[in-house]
C-alpha cells in the first residue's frame, strides 16, 4: 500500500496538469475576463462574461487583473497548480490541528478524490484558496498566536468566510476579529480604489440579487436551494425563510463556541465552516470543501464508520445521479429521490447534530484531559494550552491545561526504566 499511494498522487497531479492545459474551465474564464473588465466602469456586473454573470466581489476581479494580461491557458495552468498548493497546505495545517501522525501523501491523494475538491479544479474555482487561508488562521488561533488576516482576505474574496469573524468575536478573540474585519475592509477599499463604479454596483445592487445564479440548480446544496426545488420556485419561498438561516447560524456558532471552549479549535473550525454553507443562500457543490476538516475531526475522534460514510458520499456525490437541469422530477418532494438530491445538505445537518451530541460525551481527547498523544505531539499540547481550556483539560484544578504525558504513557515510560533489560528487549 505504501508503494502505490505515491503513484496514485503522481497520476492525479499528471491528470490535473493535462486537464489544465486542454480544458477551458468556465469559472476561471469568468474570473480571467473579470480581471480585464473590473476597471471598465460597471461592465463587470452589467454585462455577461462568457455568457454568465460575474457574481463575486470586485476584490476577486481586482486580484485577477495581472492574470488577465497573460494568455488564458498559461494563466489557467498557473492558477490550477497554485490551487493544488493551497489544498496541500490546507491538508498539512488540518493534520497539525488533529495532533495525529498520518501519512501525508495518502491524505492528499484521498482528498483529491473528494467531489468538492476535484469539482473546484474542474471549474477553476477559488474555494481551495479560501479553505487554506481560513484553516491557516484558525491554526494560529489554536496556538494562541495573532490571527485574522487570512480570514479577512477570504471574506473579501467571497463573503461566506465572514462567519469566522463571528466565531472569533463570540469566543472573545476580539483582537483577531478586529484584525479580520480590518483586513476585509482594506481589501474592499482597495477594490473600490481600483474599480469605484463596479464596487458601487456590487454592494448596492448585485450583492442582494440571487436571480443572477440558478438557485434551483441541483448543485446548490443550501436549505434555500432545496426549498426552491421542493416548492417549485423561489417565489414560493417567502420572507419566512429568513428565520431558517438565522436559526441555523445561531445554533451552529453556539456549537462551535462550545468546542472552542474545550480547546478543540479543529472541531470549532469544521462546525463553523459547515454552518456557513447552511446559512448561505447559494452553496454550490464545489463550496463543500469544508468536508476536509470535518472528516479530519471524525477520524481523530474515532468515528471511523461515520467518516467512511461521509467520504464515500462526497467521493461518489450521488446528487448528480438524480434528475436535474430542468427535469420535472427535480421539483417537488419525492420520499426516495429528494434526500439523495440534497445529500450534501443532509450530510451538513447530520454533522452539526453529530457534533452537538458528542459535546455531551467525554472530551475529544479523553477523560484524562490535556495530555500529549501517543507519539508525544508537542504542538497538540501547545494548541490546547494556548486555548485557555477549563481545568478539566489539565487536571490541575485551575488555569489552562498542562502539557504532560497521560497516565498510560507515564506507565509505559516507568516500565521501560524500571522493568529491566527484558522490557526493552520485548520491544
């Protein structure tokens, strides 16, 4: 197995390289054209690019201004491999937050098979950069270091990551929240300086307009998208719908905060990422790259069957097997078909429920509190210590958790030193 896993990764990278050269990824083409149109008055939002509307922020278009000066194929290849680098970075950072020693090559190879990940490459999307920026910042939060810039930049590119600013505020990481908000403001003002007219059109008009995207399209795995398909149109989803994302947002952030207070910032990150997907009116299938930290949490906590089921679901992506693209069966409620057509949404709700129930069980790192894992991962202990977790994590009765080996590890250490030569020979 150790031999063929690197081979699988090499094949995946080779396929990506060929694909990047020969396939004209739609969303990347729109980004590329947007980089050219952003300084041309309001054309970025008044005219369609590649027969589609540009629906992202002016800041993203401004970032593409240098790439728009390059030939499309060259720019696309550079973008796709930069996205691959961002994904590798996100995987590495996520693994560090788990405190587990897992073959990194296997993690990346398996992650590239997830539909939200390869769908992001298929379209040339920006999602993998957003995941890397946010996870890197949350890792710094977990270590007690200054953070917020990555989250602010991600929110300026696409608004959904702004949910992490709320998490920082509620968990009393006020300086980090202010830093994130300031980074968002700076990026947004920079875009306004580059493209004032386009910025005004976006923030005063386009920002609120969901008619520019196909809300009922099967790829929209948000509650709003599901209800639009079930009720047969956006007109049937009234003002009452506002209560749904608000309720989910409050509940999801509350669960994330409880995990953060236990010192488990990886769980808080995964829960917040999924909450953002459920709150947004548009959550395309390729937005669900937050399955990566979610799976990491499940595997770290020993929920292997649940993790396996989630992995298979997001690799096979059965939502695409159901009738869509205007098929009559796409609309209305069908007992067997509708749950499959909205399987990402169902999985997201299940994950929030699972993480809520698990709060009532023993702490994610065991009842003995903050202990160095089996292989003595010091960074994991630093993460928990920096979080200022309650005394139940440290066993000292007060203050942040202590970095010390757990009882089992101490017992094994004593046996090595006091058990005589035979104890060493037996290893």
